[in-house]
C-alpha cells in the first residue's frame, strides 16, 4: 500500500514563499521518481516539477522555472517543493505523485496553496 501525505500549504501574499513536503510510505523510496502537480479551480491537473530517482535530475514546467525548487531526502522518504516569488496564478491544490517501474504509481490527497494579490 502506497501512501503519500502532503503538508505545508496555506495562504500567502504574492511574493511570499512556502515549502511543501510529501512523505511517502513506500518501499525503496530512493528508486521512485517523485513529482508535483497542481490543479487550479475549474482546470485540469497539470505537471509542475519532478525529480529523478536515478541521478536526482530535475525538470520544471516553464511557469515555475527560477522560482520553485524540487528536492528529495531519501533518508526521510520525503520530497519537497520550495516555492518562492509566489503569484496569484500559483493558487491551486498541489499533489504529490510517485512512480516506480517496479511498484507502480500513486497520488497524494493534495494540499491547498492560496496566493493573495
């Protein structure tokens, strides 16, 4: 049973920062690629960032490049999303996503991020 639990969301003013965390109850966390997605009201869920299990390489959607940083701590089974320079258009529910070629894939329950102008 794969369980992902996000935390760290909240209300912040434009220009502010938040750090999201996702703790994964999975086997061999270091072998999972981890990612963050977000879903704004009335819109589809979209990709934000991912970090590879193999070499720690990262990839971001264009709208967050230079502002968001994804990282992982394999000893703590945790992936982070540091969000700086937040904008009202970053308002969304943020979801943690885990995928493994061996064990499958799973979504977290989401955490709300609201950025006020």
